[in-house]
C-alpha cells in the first residue's frame, strides 16, 4: 500500500526524532485503560504471527487467532466466516448484527505483511517492541494497526451490547501485498454476500498526517490511479550487420520513445483532486498555495501556467495527469546481426477518469509509427473513483473538530494502489481512513524498523470507536 501522499516538496524541516519520541513516551503512560490494554494484546498477537507470503508465513494463523477472539466474545458461528483459496491464505469475515436500517458498512484491513529479514532490522521484526514511545515490528504501520483498531472495537462494541443501525462487517484479508490469492478479489468472486455493503471503510489507504508531533490533515482516500503496462514492439527483417539497411527495429522504437519522452498527457482534475488542491492550499508555502488556487480557478491561462509550475514536483505532476513512462527495453539477438525485434514496456498510471482506450490511442498518436505495435500487458481493469460521500465527510469533520482541533478533512487520490480498487470495480465505493496519525517524514511501511507512535496507536483505537458509532449510530 501507499499511505504517504501529502508531499510538501521538502519545504519543512525534518522532525527531530528524539523530541517526538520523548513526547510519545511521556504520553504513553497515560494510556492504560482496559480497552487500550485489550487493543495492545491484539496488536501484539497479530505482529508476532508471521503473515508474510513466504514458507514461514501463514495468514490463516492470524485469521484464526482473531476468529477465536470473536467466538469467545459471543459472536454467533454463523457470523464468523474463515475461508480462502489455500490453507494458509484464509480470510476472516465477521458480522456485527444491526437493526437493518440500511445496507451494511464493510470495514477492511489486510493481514499479510511484506517480508522482513532479521539481519536487516535492529531488532526482531516479528516481536512487538515498545521502545521510546514507538511500537516497532513488521506490520505496525501496514496494516496490523488498522486490523487491530477494527478487531478491538468490534469486540468492545459487542461487549457493550451496542446495536448499530445496520450490520457492520469486518474483513481481514490475505495477499494485499502480493501473492496470488488477494482476499478481497476472492471474497467478491466466491462470497460476495459475506461482504456486500453500501460502502467500505479501508484502514489501509488515505493518510492522517502529522508534522513534528502536530496533526494537520485527515486524508480520506476516495480514488487511486490505475496501473497498466503497455508493450511496444517493432519487428524488422534482420540480416547480416555488415550490409545494414535503414529499416531497423531498434531505430523505429527509439525514435518513437523519444517522441513519448517529450510528451505530457493533458492536465485533468477530478472531484477529489480539486478538493485536495483547494483544501490543502493553506498548508503550503505562499508560492505553491497560489498555484493550487490558480490550477482550480476559472482563468485557463493561469491554470495552465500553475499546472506547469506544479508539474516540476513528481508528486503534484502525478496528481494532475495520467503518466506513461518507459521502464524496460529489449532488442536484437546478436552483436553482428540486424535486429528482428525491439520492444519496450511503458508503465502508465491512469487517472480514474481516464480510459484504457484513450491512453492506448494517445500512445499510438504520440509514437506516430505504425510499425510500433502496442499491446496491453496482462488484464488491466481500471477502477472508477468513489464519489465523495458527504455523510462520511461530515462525520469526519465533526470528529476532527472534537479530537484534533478541526484540521481539514481532505479527499485524496493515491498515486499507488490499494484493495479499495477491487471493491470500486465491483460497485462498492471505498474510502481510505487509516485512523492512526503518522509523521509525514517517518514512513517506514515495507522498510526497516517499521513503527508507529504508541500514543498515535491508542488515539487510533479511540478514534475508530467514535467513528464506527458515528457512522452507524441510531
Ligand atoms: Zn497495506
């Protein structure tokens, strides 16, 4: 997953780790309520079960451990489903019954984690370590924290006897990080009735961001760019390189690629990126803020000048347009032979409002050579954006006002991919709401010594309690 999406183009100084650690440590002692202790136990259990896509990893073990907790809490057996395509890749789906006043809400986190090698870490990645105000371990930020927030609160709400207005579904799934058995896809295909919902809240997307210990943004993911690879291939006759001809597959391809290098897809905003530029302008330097305002303004000339300025940042550029970039190249078969084949892979990240057909025909026009044959690699199914849901935004804004001093709630489009994609393709809108604040300069997901702040974790547990009740209260 990709959670960090608020780029400030390096304007702000890096946080001093030690200062923040002290703050986190000082605050962590306050959090010893039974609900926090229960959440910590769940978190520890999840972190210490290896769920990597390796022979040592097993998602089912984690799913079963959580299922046991739901059984012990009195969830009926019929409302707990544990299933998947492989013995070690089972997903857990749990239903908290409500009054049936609307279609259910689905809450989602994946159980699998990216491999972590002991020698790469300064500690055992499969032990929950609490040091200096941080929880360390593989999955602490991606996304066993999110899974814990959901499990802990489903259990707490059940224990309190709270009945939501509608069914609430929790899905903890396999193979989000790779592997062959993506749990969300499998559930949609084989047991849609278990997870069918009006919309999904995904803890593994969006971003709650802080800077030097100060919260500044609640980013709710509504959409993401769509990934597609194109293969460009040119054939020529070949022959002995001592008697060359001008018709050369490598030259055809190279000339086409240089035309592509000089091309940019047009700027295209959508509901989410417009809102993003509007609501985050105040968080930027005056210069960038002016560009954010101009790019969504009605003056076309100013908007296009602002877009050009912003495009110098790879992140802003990725928000503004579909991008296509050559990533691989192959060609020829011997040093002394004319090439018979030359090929390249062009990786595109399409805006959700863009279409495969449009991107492919644009590539054809820009490459401007009928000898370059363009084909799509694999099966690319683009996902639409989820329309911004005003009810959810309103609830988040109320929580932001009550908990975080009213920092802005901003819809965001991720430039990478999440499991929300499969739900959106299946017609279930998905919204990424992580619940746990992370420092914008301290993203260690997939990396060494992955961690989250202890206080941020407990705050996330409390946030999700309020958030679930706000979404499904009477
Ligand atoms: Zn993830």
